[in-house]
C-alpha cells in the first residue's frame, strides 16, 4: 500500500507572491510532490515569521533552480 500524503491547496497569498516574483512557471515545473511539500511546510508554520522565512526559502530555491528543501536537485530536461 502506498503512503498517501495530505494534499495542500495553493493559498492565494503564496500564488500572488509567486506571480509577482515571476516564479509561477518555475513552481509549476516542479514535480507535484515538491509543490505539495513546499505548501504544506509553509502553511503549517505556527508563527508568521516562520511562514515568511519558509516562503522566502522556497522562492530562492525556485529562483536558483537547483535546490529543493536545502537539498541538491536537478530537474529533468524535456
């Protein structure tokens, strides 16, 4: 039996931030599990400062394109 992760919807404020930063396409290019993990991680933060820090980390990783949750990541080229 496969482990099922909770599915997290993309909050409007995060969507707007990605759009404003020009990173929505880079976000959508990531595998679904990464998109879901990022959103779950960000939205589970108990403090606003932690949420903002996590959101900024995701933005920087999307911008750089070679990290996922502070781990090396290499996208598959189409």
